[in-house]
C-alpha cells in the first residue's frame, strides 16, 4: 500500500503493546513514528527489556521489506504448489536411509526455487542467531525475543 503523507506518532511503553497498532496504522497507509517513553517502568532491567522488545519489532518490520523475506515468500508460494517437491519433502522427513536422503536432497536442490528458499531461509536463521546473541549481551539473559 502506498504510504500516506500523513505521519502519526504512537506512544508506546514496549514492543508488545505497540506491535498491533503499528501494523494496523501502516496497513491503513500512515507513516508511523513510535515514541517510546515511560519513566514508571521499574526496575531498570524491565525498562531495558521493553525497549529491546520495541527495537525488535522495528527490526522485524524492516525485515519484511528485504530481498531475503521477499525471496522466501515467493519461493514458498511456488513450492507449495509443486506436488513433486511436496512429496520429496515428505519422503525426506520419513526416510532413515542416508543414501536416499542424499539423493532426495540433490534432487530438491536442482529446483531453482527450492535453492532460493533454502539459501534465504539459512540467511534468516543466521540473522536470528546474531540477534539472539546481541539480545543476550544487552539483557544478560538467555530468554530471546526472536527465537
């Protein structure tokens, strides 16, 4: 949808609270500016967690417009209509024979959109791991928002 010229400022105390309103307003065509502020959040660790949650939503929103996500979406929509690919994936999940698994994987990777999907999916997985590591360094916790 084309962005309206109108901007709207949305006050938020955390990403969890602002996620749906931001999405709704953007779908309506507004350019949304999130204003994060709440001095009543206590303790400081809780404030940090809420701020990081807001940043995570901003990152996820920005990711929606990347080539990586567009590639995943396009490839997935094409692959979901290919019965041969679907049967190979199903067989791969149910096969224990390592030679057959290798043969299936080789056949799958000969399909252009499967290769694009897997390359983009792996790229996204690595990005999520980096985000989780960074989040852990900020919060000193192993609880991740992006897992």
